[in-house]
C-alpha cells in the first residue's frame, strides 16, 4: 500500500457544525418565546392603562364603573379580564346604579380591539332616590364589541332565557333576545344602524292584577306574581332601523336626550319591524322625527295580518290587556284592504304633520308634544 492510499486524519469541525445546526432551532425558539413573553406583558400593561383611561372617560360621561377586584390574565395568546362584582352608577335624576356577579372579557393578542365578554346573572338595577329595584336574569349573556381609539364602533348583545322582574313580578321574559348597534359606514358618528329582536317572549300587560305566591318557604316574604296563569303562548319580534342625529351617550334625562336629537334633525328610518304570534303578524316601516314643537313628524306604514290570532296571542302571552283582543275585527275593518305574502291584510298609512295625524287622507285628530 502506498502512502497516497493512507486515509487523511479526520477533524471535529463537521461534528461541531452538526451539533450547532441541531441546537439552532431550539435556541431560536427560546429567544422567540422570551420575546413573546416580554411583548405580552408589555401589552398587558398597556391594556391596564387603557382600561383605566376608559373608566376615566366614562366617568366624564356620567357613568362610574368599578370592580370589587380586577384580574388580567390569558398568557400567552389572549388577554382575559375578570371583574368581580362589577357595578356602574349613573349621574343625574334618580341616581340609578346596576350591579351583577361577575364579568369575564376576552380579546385575542392579534386582535385586541375585538372584545367578547360574558356576564354572570343576576343583574340588579336600583334607583337610589326611591329604592326601586329591577332584577334581570339569564342563562347566558354575551357581549361582543369592536372599538377604535377607546370608542365602540360595533356592539352586539345576545341573551338566552332572559327575564326582567320587579317586586317579584316577571315583567318580561324571552327565550332569546339580541341587540346589534353599529356606526353607519361612511356617515357621521351620530348615525347608527340598530337591529334587535326576541323569540319566545311573554310578560305582564300594564294594569294586570298581581297576587302573592304561596310557594315560598314558611317565614319568607311571599313573592308577587301575576294573578293570571302562566303565558299560554309566546310572541316573536324583530326590528331594524337607521337613526340619525343620535346625541353623545352621556348620562342625561330622556327629555334632554330627545331635545338634543330633535335639535340635530334626527330621524328614525324604520326599515323593518314585525311582531308575530298565533299565525298573525303586525309589520311596520316608515320615517319619523320630531318637529320644532316636539310633535311627531313623518309617516308610519303598518300592515296587519290575521289580527284576531295575533291579538289573542299577545293577550295570552301577557303582552296586551285581554280586552284589546276583542278589538281585532274593528282594527281589520278600519284599515285599507291589501295583501301581504298572498294573505289578506289591512294597511294603515299613518301621516304625522303639523301636530295632526291622518290615516292616508282621512284626518284622525291632533297630537301634542312628546315631552
């Protein structure tokens, strides 16, 4: 064997290079994790600052928010805010305040402007000046909001098994209820698109008698419940409108809010509204506002299909006094004959002008200021 055939001595350089190549992804991963952790905790600190700033802005609008305790977590991919016993008080007449058990809000790190929150029932609304209390209950209440620069651009609220009660009387309940509000694209900040609806609704008609329930345990205060039997039927409804001239959402009396809305030339463009039950339906559309003397101005087109079935369902659900159901035949006769989806219906084209209301060209009477 010649010297030229002798193998050259090996070195450790390729082996070391291979070890570095294997270790490099792990090192990069550790550096990325460390960087992500720093970024998350920095963003969490900014979120805390933004929350405090939002609470301060709300206070200037007459709404004072507080939590018994506040916790921010969700590392590494979310921000989660848990507020124990959240309360909000409203400045102005009545000194209303609301409180509930718990709020849990979540936002993804890559989309912190979209917040989804769940609230724990019940919620109690209290008027300090009179001691009046209204209690809301639900099995699920979710709120979804999209904001920009601390202001909400879109807001959605959905509730299952919702009920509203006062003094032990269930005033309103619904199997499902929703509310959606957004700034109308391309319009001024005071122009809002609003959609709402509920399914499986029942309640207590104004003036309905109440009685004390005897189902309470001995020694406890009896709950007040409607004298009538539980609702035999329920009602569905939906509503969609664009409202212009909406004043800022400061805490203020309703009359002041209406005055600001009228001064801004606000209008309600009712795109669709419908109440249905028992096979009957009432639908509406129109354009309404207030004139300089605070009277309704515009038009409202109603159509009524199978009034007797609808009114009976409303009365059975507790949303209309029983005697109103007897007026259904007269209502159908008073309207203009028409059809809705092939079914016979009555139309009511109401016109409001200069403090007068008319059904088409038929004058009905005068109408005064709303506030």
